[in-house]
C-alpha cells in the first residue's frame, strides 16, 4: 500500500514553504556579495572567497540603501495581495493559486540570475512581482489545509507544513553563503529558481483541491475523510454580507493581535534582510561566515514552535490556565524576550555575542506562534479567514522596517544601534499592548444569528444543497440526519457547533 495522500500533501507543502520563504534569504545573501562596498575579503571562519576577480564574480556599483529598498519593494507587493489572495483561493483553485505563485516567483529568480547585472530596474520589477505572487501563498494554503487535514491530525499536518518557513532561512543562508562565495555570484538564484519551478510542476501533477477528487485515494483514507473531513462549505457571498466590519475594526483585542503581527513582520524582515548586512558593517565578516552564523536561529525557532504549541495546549486542556492567559503567556515570553535581545544588540561589540543574542531571540520567539497564529480562531471562529487576512496585512511592518533601515544605515556599527533601538522599542510596545488588551475568548460581535451551509453532493458537478440554520442549540438537533437525506452521494462530513 502506498503512502497516504494527505501525508504527500503535507510533505509537499513543507517543501513549498521551505523553498519560497528561502527566496528572501537567498536574495539578501546575494546582495551582500554583489554590492560594491562589500569586498568579500573580511573576517572568515572558512577559506576566503575564491571568486574575487574571476569571471564568476560580480560587483555592482549600487548603494547599500538601494539593496534595502529592494526588500521594501518586495514587501509592498507582498502586502497588496494578502486579502486578494484569500479571495482568489475561494474563487479559483487554491492548489493552483499556491503552486502558481511559487512558479512565478521562482521564474523571477532565474530572470534575475541572467539580467540583474544590467540594471537595478530589472531587480526592482522582479522583486515587486515576487512580492505580489508570494502574498497569495499563505491564504491559499489555508484552504488547502482545511480540505486535506482531518480533524484528529490537523495540528500535526499544519505544524509539518509551516515548519518549512522557519527552516527556510537556515537552509537558504547556508546554501547561498557557500555557493555565492565558491561557485558563482548567481548560483544560488539558479538553484532556488530551478527548485521552485520543479516543485511547482510536481505540485500541479500530485495535489487536488479535495481528497474525494483524488483518483487514487485509498478506501481507508476515503473513510477517514468521510468521518473527519471538512466537506461543509459556507457560502462566501452570505458570509461576506454578515461580517461586522465596524465592530471588528474597532475591537481592542483585534488591534492587539494586529500590532503583534505588525511588529513580528518588522522583526522577521530585519532578521532575514538586515542581520547579514549588520554583520558586514559592524564586524567586517564575509558572506560565507555570515551564512554560517545566520543558519542557527531558525533551527532553534523550529523546535520552540513545536514545543510551545504542545506546552500551551496542554496547560489549557488541563485547565491550569485559561485560553486568554495561555495566549498572553506565550506572546509575552516569546516576543518580550526577543524585543529585549534586539535592544541589547545595539551594545555588543563582538560578533560572537551578537550571534548568541540573535539565536536566543529567535529561539524564544517561536513560543509566540501558539499565540498570534492561533488567536484569530479564538476571537472570531465564524470570521477567522477574514480576521486572518486583516491581521496578516501587518506585513506592512516589514516594509516600514526595511525602509527605516535603508534610511538610517551607514557602513558602521553606530547606525545599527539606532536601527535596533527603534525596532526593539516598537516590538516591546506591541508586547505590552497585547498583554493588556489581548484575549483568547470569542468576541460578542463574532456571534451571528444565522449561517449558510453549502453541502457539496459528492462531485461538485452535481450541485449542492444550501440550508439556512438558526444558531440556537435547539435548531441544531437533527441536522446530521437532514443533511444526510439531502446529500444523495452519502459522502458527507460536518462540523456544527454553536459558533458556526
């Protein structure tokens, strides 16, 4: 018997995140090498770069500020498509949206490998297109996971998939640092561009929008999805009409969650895009050493993401703490310590101490995933997708953070003190705000009087049954039987609670 299809989907999703989040790190490492002010002969833990002055070398007469603004251009594109990405995943195939986005972004890498040397305009255009494409990935992936993750396996499948995000920086730093120094300035662009294109074609040929659409799904796996799958779909038009926009946008817990996402995006962008430049400016390290030092924080963060989720869930399940306390506890410990470490970076004068602080900061930050990634479902289970789209627009923090770094950065350690002070202070403010106004309880404005359930009749070609239900417990009784009678395929799984 072959590998279960849901395991293949989870593994391919992990690889997808590993590759496309690695694009950010790879581009940063390449820019560290090719900017003319970086001579690539600085302090090294390994052999000196062997490409200097050869045909595989490239030194561009671009300013260091331009390299920062290329990151800002990427994040502006990434910000624009957060909400539209969710709509595209509902309007069209979520698997095609996810795979297509990575295909487009990977193709931009190959184009830059050939043509970036001729004009910064080419790099700007490619980075904007990459941002626009990649902004649709996570909303689309939410739809894929909702179809392919059975209830009893949802946490582990989501954990497997999203762990690729945190390992991506580590792998990207190591590969880009090594190949850029010893193979060719654009070798990492070719490697990641080629991997992304190859992955996308495997994804298109392997993954279907629904398990029941898969032509070779085993009977055992079909039974699992019939029992624990999510085949009830709410009508998107009816749901959109019922969104309480005014109350949602004026909710203090929502603003607390938005600020947490905003500052986390700011800090994450700094770790990926700015820290390699910091090691160059403050300590004169070369690109291979920077790649080695920056590959450790994401590894520790991956471990803390898994540990933090299990630990907080266990405390809540055993009723030792409330959901609200659990969410605040994980965010204050994770992001609070991260903010303090960033502030401390401005005072260190040794690259080893700086590397240790970054490892500690990112390792502890992983604990906060059990808070701000889960919180939209706590606050508004009925509108979790809408709320997620809103708070994910906090990626604006990454664009602002990289823009500020571009404006303040000079090729000395003092300029980085100012950058770290601003970043750490903003992050600490968000932690304090969330500790006061954050919540783990469903909000009153998130409870609706009615909901529409769209029940597919097996294959979507046969139409669907739409049932309007009052949300009271009395009217929820007997729903299973009525749905089973209406759905002639006999294949249905359902999830009916007081909040849906």
